[in-house]
C-alpha cells in the first residue's frame, strides 16, 4: 500500500526534518452502514444551512434590526472584499464543495468547524484510486471524488484549479486531481495564479499558441491572502463580468466560524427554525457545538452573555474567562476566519491543555484582536478512542496505534443536489488535543464495513 501511495506522488517528505507528512494505513478506516447513512443525510442539511446563512446575511444588510449580523460577519474585512461578497451576480451562489470537520464522539458526531475552501479532496481522490484497486468498498467508490467534482463544475467545462503560494503544501494533490479529472473527460489544470492569462474575453491557461479557455476557476486561495495572490483582482473582475464561474464564490461571510455562534444565538432561533424547518434545525443543533463570539463590548447592566456560565454563574464580561479553573476551561479559542491563523489549527488554543497564565494571555489576545480578527469560543468535545494500524518505515512493519478520529466528508453541490464524494479519516495519537494532518497522524479513506460493527454515531442517527 505504501508503494502504491508513493506511486501517486503524494507521500512527499517535509522540508527540514525529512519526515513524512502523515502515516499510511494498510486498510481503509471502516464505517458501519449506519455511519454512512448519517453522513449522506448530512449533505443536504449542510447545504440548507449555507443557503440559509446566505439569506440571513443579505437580509441583515437591508434590515436595520438585523444589521448586527452582517457587522459580525464583515468584521475586520476590507471594503473591497465585502463588496465582492455582495455582488448581484453571485448573490445566490454557495461553495461547490462543503466539508465539515467531524469528531467521532461517544454520543455522536460533532462538527468542530465548516470549511468551504477545503484541502484534502485531491488526497482523498488519490486514496480512493489506490485502495479501490484492492476492492475495498469505499464511500463514494474508487472514483467518487473525481466524478462528483466533474458533476459539480458541469459537463463540458474546462477547469483551472488555482493554488496560491500560501497553499503550496496542497499543490501535489491538486495536480493529481487535475490529471484524474482530465482522464475522466473534464479537462483540468492545476496552476499557480501567475500561470493564468487574463483577456477581456476571459481567462486562459497554457502557452499563447495553444492557450485553453477557462470556464470554471476553482479558487484554492484564501480571501485574506488576496494581496499576495498575483492577478487576484483580474480573477474577481472576470467573475464579476461573467467571463468565468468561480467557486467557491468570493463570499468571506460564508467562511466564518462565527456562523456557528450565530446559529446558537437566541435572538436568531426563531428565524433559523422558520427558514429551515424544525427537522433540519434540530439536526444542526445537535451537530454544532455551543459557540460564542468573543466580543469585548460591554453588555448592559441587566444583561448577561447568553448561554454561557462559569461554575454555574452567568457571565457578563469575557475577561472573566481568564480566571476560569482548569475544569472550567474545557473550551477552545480559535480565529473565526479571514486570517492566516484561521486554518490548519494554527490559531487554536485548548483551554484545559494550557497553564492558567497561557490561557489568560490567549483570552486577552483574542479580545484585543476583535477589531481585525474576531475569535470564537467553543465547547471542547473529546473524540472517541479508536484503534488503527500504520506502516512503520523504520522497521518495515505494520504497527497498531490508539488514537482519536476526525472525519472529513466531501460534499459536492450541483444545483439542488448534494453528493458525498468520499470521506477522509484522520487519526491522531491519544495525547494530541488537536486532530489534524501531522507527521504521526494516520490518514485513510473511509470504507463501509458490511459486517456488524460499532457505529461512529453509536446508533444516534439523529445527529444528522
């Protein structure tokens, strides 16, 4: 298996220490059929949430009583980015790929965050090809991600996957999926921004003598990084004029972790339930952990922060967090979005994993950063213990590992349809509080175990 993954060119080593970026498993991560049913039901629910959030944002722009909603979602962003997100042409658009990060807990699935500019789908596609050769019943099938991506961009479309320098670690997997899409019948190129040529007719890639028109630009660069992305203004101009379709659209407000805090805000409860219906609303309430925006603004004397207590006492000032005990600090602070520290677990602080001094400093830093980089506070949920295996290159042996799991399902949106293309499992050692792709993490595609087995939801199908 290791040689097959290497053959695909994705098992590169990190610069500096020469260690692999992650560990390879000899088999897929197994899910019970009930798990897969839960994940398949989750796709339409998440699409409904994104569309509802999109409606809420635009409603808040024109409704004074709701203006606080878009102010939170626009906080810290330059006016140009806000204007792009409000363009009439993209008003109804939502991202073409939706990926929640799901923790497998003892009581069900918990979404730590939603990612609409996700990495990993190219790696998942390559895993599907490699493990599919062995006949494993993979979620989505041996080419599920490739087929779903092709359907997402539409038949006859030529795609440019534009990968910024900031996202350079993902270039190999994006090049892989571009080759796979081309072989599938959807011409695709994975390119750096500078390799795209702009004309008044649209965007092209390739040498002038044999340039290829781009119909769909898949944006694999972050909106906070636009000033460092060559030609980004031309990409946005082409999208504005309808010369190219860009996904995900330039809507920074759909890329904020603050959306989960808005979901739990009591002033919006009736709006969400009326807009989505009770069944979807109940599913999302189970899926999204309690989340709050760390806003340092003073609350009125008669008010408290809704839904948050310390030691059973209501809280009126987020600065009180600094004095919380370790037991009370089963909480996570993270940048909401629009920051180089808002992805890859870079800006995440786990309260009970830090000293009192470090926790107090993190609270102060988050509150000071509010004008430019709002942070959110989230309940910490412990992922369930799992046992997996991996190849140990040093001993040329398969070794067991106990760890905790994050599932990353990739949903592809085509009109009103949502397809689960595949699922990537990331298993980190038990002593790791954060679960993400690291040198000692085991990464594997998910497959369906036909025999009876323990479900990731332990029967709690209602989590989705």
